């Protein structure tokens, strides 16, 4: 896509349980009443607040249930801005692909060609840019070193949320975070058969963008991805607060924070262009619709983004992962492509059909709601089942 070639009109801005954009198209799959009921089921299951947008062609449903502030009872609405966590990675990957299309970055070149001081020696020669994007670099996650009380993740037993409070206002240097991940024991050989999801990879991609463009990675992603897509309510934080209308974000850390604590005010330098973006469900649907129809990156680049490898998620589960995109794993169903994300207290999921016709973006204001079993593993919670049911209805009708 060239700058300014959006392909779609402005996003729908009406509020309420649902809205239409353009002339409604008859669709048996988009059941407004079922979506209204399902989103309220998530709230009744224990989620303080959830808001979402589902699109099927030109037909649009928007819904919200619950509260944005437990103290005041202020309701959530579908237009709220939200910290979208690792959905940021898709934006970062797209920015790197656009630089590759311009011939400024070679995806299969060793990262040592660009950032020899950050990944020195043989590892820098063995790890390619592509391996960073699809998490097969073998570089460890820096988070347990920056947040010591989280050491041991993805196992939950033995962790504590203490570091969340210790570092609420800590301004991290990106090079220091990368250094923690590079210095940690490797999680595997570069390009090995099973990768491991690691934010270290995406902080390095941010530094690569800065090197090649002469601007901050946030400025590059804004110029090359956010602005060309016409996203009006999407951007990186300029401080500890979410600017504009937003929900408070409640973190439970598996029952260790009771009642859940508000972490909506937080210094996000701990995650940079790996997970700090702020957006709306409407903007996310617009972005993924444009991406999956070849309007953000070229069709050949999109094909590369959808070429998956097997990796282990941060929760310790195997999954397929491409270049900043991953597919749903629903047997017998066509794949939906997108990304999920969490921050302290906030969760996001954004998915789209391969043809860009149908999208779901949802946001929640509570995270890690599951209690722990005697063995220290998360136990099932009614929220899990309700969220799965809503997601199924939203993505597949």
C-alpha cells in the first residue's frame, strides 16, 4: 500500500449496542441479538467490563457490558481507547515488511549486519531478521529479569505481582531490556524447529527500524502503518496515562491481588514497540481489514506474514505463528488471522477472516482472573467459557 491509499471510508463512530456503516448487507451470520447476549454473558461471568466490535462486510455490531470504573460505576462503551498489548507486534512487523519492500531491510540477513553491538558474536551472525519476527531466534524473554517477581513464568506458582508495583513508574532503557534477553540462556538454536515467544525479538525490531529510518520506532510505525491506514484513535503513549476516554485496568494476578488493583496508569517503556500501543476496537478492525486485503503491505509480504512456524506461547502452549500474525486454531473452521495481547489489567483480541470481510476486536479490563490449583496451575473460570462462546459467535456466527 502506498501512503494515503486506504480503500475504505472513515470508521463508524456511532455509540450504543450496535451500529451500521453504509447500507446494511443481509447476513445470516451476524446475529445482533446473539452478540448482545454473549457480551453480557462475559460480564455476568465476572468480567468487570468488556467492549467489542464485529464487522461482516459493511454490517457492523458494537457492544459493551459492565463498568469502566468499579468505584464510580461508570459504564464501558465501545469507543473507549485501550492498551492493546502484543497486538502492537502486528503493527511493528508490518512496518518492518514495508521497509523490506523498499529494499532497506533484508528479512533473511543476520541481525549482526544491522545491530552488531546489541546481538554480538556468533548469535548475531546466526539470527536473521525473519527469526526475530516469527520468534525462532532463540533469544530469551527479558521480562523476568526486568520484573524479578515474575521469574519462573510461564509457570505461575512461585511468582508474585510485587514487581508490578515496584516498577509502575520505572523508565526502562530499551537497550538494557534487550541486554537482559540477550544475556539470558538461549531458549534454542536460531531457526530451530520450535521457537519461543519473546518480547526481546520485537524490541530489536524496533531498534532496527530506528537505525534504518533515522526516527524513533514509534514515529516510524506511526508514519508507515498507523497514518496510512487512517487510524484516528491509535498511537503510542507519551506518558503513564491513557489519553482520551478509557477504562481502568484491573489486575488480579491469579488471585494474589484481591481485590484486583487498577494499573491503568503505568510507565510502558518496559515493553516499547512490542506491546505499548493504544487503540480502539474500531481502529483495530479497520487495521486488520486493510492488512488482510493487501492494503497495508503488499500481497507477497502478506503471504510471508501468513507463513507460520511452530512456537511456544508465553503461557507455555504450542501455537502457529507467522510474521506478527497467527491463525485461530478452531478445528473444522476457516482460519481467522490476527493477534492477541495483554498488559497489566487489560486484554485485547483482534482477528479477521482471510478475505478481510469479517473482523472481531474485543477489549477486557481484567486480567489473570483464574485462581491457582494446588499444583500451581490456573484453574478454569466461568469467564473463560463465556469469552470463548462470545468469540466463536463473533468470528463464525
